[in-house]
C-alpha cells in the first residue's frame, strides 16, 4: 500500500489507498490467524475488506 497503515482512517477505502486484491488475501489470512476466525465464502468479497470498519464488523460477526 502507498499509505502507512497506521495513518489510514477506519472508514477509508483500503483499495483507494493502494491495497491490491492479492494484499487483501494476505489481510484476510492475517485476520483469521489473529482472531482465530475463518471467513466463510459469503464474506470473501471485496466489500468485506474495503475498510478497517468493514473488516472489524466481519470479525465481530464471526466471533459471535
């Protein structure tokens, strides 16, 4: 990504900030490992990983 991850707002579009599709897979894998969750097929869409907020919401949903 072009931007420092720590400087990105929670509602900023990560793809606009330079995240590639390949990088989103790496994010997904890291989140799964960090939070001990597994993303089901229906959540493996671009919208799930668009912002920090959408990722956090998906993790909260999976943790329930």
